[in-house]
C-alpha cells in the first residue's frame, strides 16, 4: 500500500459523481409534481424523461462518492497516519462546510423569491423531505459533507478500538480475506445491498421514489443513510487495503453495468418514473421487490462504474485531473446558479428540452471560468484542495553548455 500512488481512474470516478449532481439538480424545476407540492422553482414545462434521469442518477451518485471518500481516506491514513487524516479532514471538509453554509446557502434565497413572485405559490412548500423528523440545521445540498464528518468520526473510533484489541492484526486479516472473496465471487453487490434493502423495507417513513433518505437537516443522521453510505465508505476503505481487487471490478464492468440497468428499470417499473416526493404505499410484495431492485442497482452501478473507469481511465489524463481538482468547488457552488437560471425560465414559453441545456451548460461553463480564474491559483484553491496551481505553467530552462 503506497500512499503516494495516484489513482487516476478513481479521481475520474470521484469527479464524475460530483458533477453528476449538477446534472441532477438542473432537472428539479422540470420534475412533474413539483408545482403541485408548491415547490417555488417549478417550470411550466414538465418532463417525465428528466424525472427518469433524476431517478437513475440519484440511485448511485452519492453511494459512489462515499465509496471514493472511503478509498481516499485510507490513502490519507497510509500517507499521514490517523491524526494526520483527522487534521486533514477537518481542514478539507469541516471548514469548507462551515464557510459554504455562510456564503453559499444564503444565495439560494433570491432565486426562491424570484420564482415565487412569478408563480404566486404559497410558502412553505408542501413537499416533504424524505426524513422522519425535519429540524435544524438545514444542510441543503451540503449534507454529504456533514455526513462524511460523522462517518470519519465513527470509522476512526471503531478502527481505534479494533487496533487496540487486535494487536496481531488477526481480525483485520480475516476481514481483508472475506472482503477479497466477496469481490471475487461476483456476489458482492447482492450481499452488500442486502442490509440497506432490509432496513429500508421495514422503515415505515421511507419515501420510496426518493431512494436513500438523505440527511439534509439535523445533527443526527437517520440510520438508513448512515448504513447505506457508511457501507459504501467501508467498501472504499477496504478496497484501498487491497488495491489489486480493482482488477476484479475491471473484469466484470460490463456485466455489472448491464445488471445495474436492469435493476434500475425494474425499480422504475415498480414505482413509476414520474417524481413522487411524498409517501407512496405499495403492496408488500411490490415494496419488497422495489427495495431489492433499488439497492441492487446502487451496488451494481458502483461496481460497474469503478470497473469501467479502471478499465478505460487508468492512464494519466490532464483533463480528468483538472475536473478532479475542480469538481469539489463546482459542486459546492453550483446550486445558486442553477436555481437562478431555473427561476429566470419558469414562465418562458419553451420546451424543457431547450430549457434544460440552458440551465446545465451555462452553469458548468460559469463554474469552470470562476474556478480557473478565481479559485485554482488563489487562496480559495488552497483552502478547498490543499494547494494552489500556477495560472501559467513555468518551465525551467536548462543551462546551455559552455
């Protein structure tokens, strides 16, 4: 295990998971049912197609991100040690979360008020968050950073207890061997999906269409989210302990993506593609089939995407490296831009197929411009990514011979 190794393929996976979130949030104003729930930024042009896009991206994007977070957390442990990992995560995760809550979240309010003034919808929306007991603080789209901090704390505490009790590393060796068998057997996605599927099936407040209930508010994350995303985090952690297992995922990338697609289609058939941000009752057999298919899709997507990236993106790429560096800032900062553009278009007499690109593409372009000129080579880049890049590459000239 070499903490200095650069995993180019997994850099691309991590960046892709964050950038997929921008594509997902750009669909929200076009989702059927949002206006009926008094969501203030709900467009005149609605789209079941974009609801399907939202649904499928939502199945895997955050689980993939947490898997990568676990993988690179173990990279930092190898490189920096336990206390170095903790200090690094406080600087790179906790501080950006606090600053973003103060700087980014208030910028959402003008977009909401602008859209609300055009649509004259009552406030607050009647759409309910997919959590059992909404309360402060509101994390919004930054909830994943807070949950990461919770998982770091729980994981490092558990690791400390195991290391203290397992002086000869017998338990960790046993877990590594079981994990390797799990990956090699091709049953890994099935077995890893089972715990969350069972818990969600027996969770009475679970809003089925919304998938894993994101802990968007409150200091105590709900148990299904901790279990689901904590399992993904642990998967990534143990994967870096045996990085040769990436070859196993590479071997089956196409099979896993096919099974992910099938499982996603089954879930959509059971629940319907049209957005349902409210409690949906299904007969018990269908509810069980939905819990199974949804969570299988999550893990098949994860195995397939990591395997495909390892197969096709393992070589160094300046483009993917750039997006890997930019994606954290882009995800944190994107929502005010997305909501402002959506609010501007709510009454435009254009089809959603025209409006959606007019939201997504300018958002990505503007974020890249801001990142390149205002973040990458400034103290903000140092704050978010731990380093500043020179705006213009400097090439040292070799001395000429006499």
